[in-house]
């Protein structure tokens, strides 16, 4: 190696070390997605995080017990099993160690049940378990339907039936007791910024179908003419809140029963 090559190599190492130090100083979070296409709807989130000096990584599930983090394939192992598929990849339970928090835009009935009862065996369940035990924050989308993306495609349905939905919501309440935070998917990045930077972002996203209240919570608004139980069930975030409807809107009896079960009250606005 001549003098020029030596100087180039040393300079390159110095620049790489400086870049690594800067990245280590910046807080980093992990987004866990169902598949390699689920992240496309969250491009604005990543821009928002970058503007506030927050780094992020993406983990894509490849089934329930395997996933991809960059070029590393991460797999769950049963009792006594050793993962040898990727010798450089961490086990799922080790993943949260390098992150300040975990963001899961969608949670399903199966994983919610595992997390709520302390069971492992899936990527999401093990990552959430490790994050909570080590004091890392976990933020989950509150408007998750409780059905996996693959299940929705296969079964051609978007919501759980009422009996399964009640079970799902029970697991959600248990997860909240464990320390998991639930917030609308569109506001996940905002919540991360508040958690890490202690301030609201300068350009928060706007919910066009909601009205901001004094307490900072969002009240949902129904703009149609006929409010049905099916529409209520398709809005999993509607629970213990107020639903605003226009005067003259027809509310079906079954919709009233469904809202009563969820603790949802109606507020009529304006003229019909």
C-alpha cells in the first residue's frame, strides 16, 4: 500500500467512525410492519421523524415467526432451539436493545393475546415483551382492525365479528395495563416525537373527519345519512368517546346498541 492509498483508507475510517458516532447519538426507533409493502403508507412519518433528528429502522414480517431487518433474517426459536439461519442476526428478544422505542402500526388478535398474557412465540410478541421488560416504550395503532393483512386478503373481510372484537378489545386493555400505548396510526410519528423530544411537532397531521377538543383528544365525526352497526364496528378506535353526527342523521337501533357496548355517546351538530 502506497502513501496515497494509506491516507485514503485512514480518512475513510475516520469518516465512518464519525458517522457511526452521530447515528449512535441520535435516538432510533423500530417500525414493525406486516410485510414489505405495509410501510409505503407511512412515508410522511419517516420524513417527520427525520426532521426532528430521530432515526428509524424497518422490520418486515415474513410470517409469524420470521422477519427481515435490513439484510438480517430474524427468527423465533422454541424452547431449546438455536437459530442458525443467520449467524449475525439477533434473536427477536434482543432486537429492542438498540432502540429507544418500538412502533407497531397494526396489531392482530393472535399477537394481542400473546402480548397481554405474556406469551412469546411470534416476532411481535417477543419484541414487545423485551421492550416492556427493559423499559422501552411501545406504541401501537389504535385503529388496528384485529385482523392481519394476510387474513383480510384471504377472507375478504375487514373487521372481526362482534364476539371476537370483544375478546380483542379485552386484550388491548390488558396491553395498556402493561404499558403499551395506543394511538391513531396517522399520529404514531407525532407520539414518538413527543416521547423522545418532549414537544409537539411543528406540522402535526390533520384529521379531516375529527374535531379538536379542549383536552387535546379527537372526537370522530360521522358525515353520512345512515349510521349502522357495521360502520361502528369498522371503526375500532371508537370506544369510550363521543361520535359527532349531523342533525337528521338516521341511527339504527343496532348501531345504538353497539355504541352503548363501547361506551360511545352521540353529539348532534348543526342542521340536517
